[in-house]
C-alpha cells in the first residue's frame, strides 16, 4: 500500500496551485478535495492535502513553474514522508 503524505498549504499557495494545475492532472483531485481548516487571525486558513508521492511531485512541479510560495510546504511533506519510510524500515 502506498504511503500517503500530508501537505499543509496556506490560502495563497493553495489558490495558486488550483489555478495553475489542469483539472485533468492526476494531482488536481487531491488538491481540490483538500481539507480546509479555518484558522486563527495569526495562522490564517490552512488547506491539508492528502496525496501519494506521485501527486506530490506533480504539485511540486506546478509550484516550481508558477507558485513559488507552495514549493517549501510541498517539499516539507515529501521530506516527512521520506523520514517515515526510513523509520519504518
């Protein structure tokens, strides 16, 4: 079973990715179905995207192309997944 990963995006990077990613792209569905967390005034709104590694890599490619503020949270999700894989060996 593929290990899922979690990417937490703030409002602007989330909206940017939605605009830059084609609805036909496999990574669009996990992005569109992200859980929206209403935030505090300090934290703002957050979106939690649950996806597999391939979807995360597609999101990362889209972010690197047009949504630079989304790059770091996506990389953080990929790194956390890798750390879990290493730990579970």
